[in-house]
C-alpha cells in the first residue's frame, strides 16, 4: 500500500502497545522525549561506551541515560554489545540498521537547532 492509500484509509498505528492516529505520533513513540534524539545523535557514525555518552551529554542523569538506552534497545534503534562477563562490564552502543534510517532526520534536526540558536538565541562559549 502506498503513502496516498494509507492516508486515505487513515489506519491506526500500534507501536509498543500504544495506538496512534497519526504517523507523527507513532514516530514520537520511538524517538520522542527530551533525551532519545540526543542519545541517537551522539551515536551517529561511531560506537560509544556508556561513560562516553554520559560525558558527551551534560545534564542527563545516569538513571535517565540507562533507562533511555534500554528503551532504545528494546525498540530496535540501538544495539548493546557486552564484551566482558564479569564486572566491570565493557559495553558499547551503536545504531542498528533501523536506527541508521534516522540519521538524515537527526542531521536535519541538528541543522535546524543551529539555525534556531542563530535566529532566536545565542551561542555561549566558555572562556
């Protein structure tokens, strides 16, 4: 079924046991919230360990990062690879093939964020 047919039939969309009436709502079920798109953006083009992500994303708590990574993994956006069997665990996170499909959109969001900062705000540099 093509996009036009889908919009004409107006199907409900079910993701994670939630019913959406709009594709935007369905997408936001997977990437919505304050931190998911930020985490995904930091995983573009490279694998990262948990502490690397923690350092690169100031303001996120350890608990929130952990929960969001688990949710992104459950939704098939992020792959978690464990290299050791006993603590301390060496774990790396990467985008899955499905997660990679978001890269062009995430890059557009970054570009728009820069434009918004120039238009509506300002850049603050530490001295």
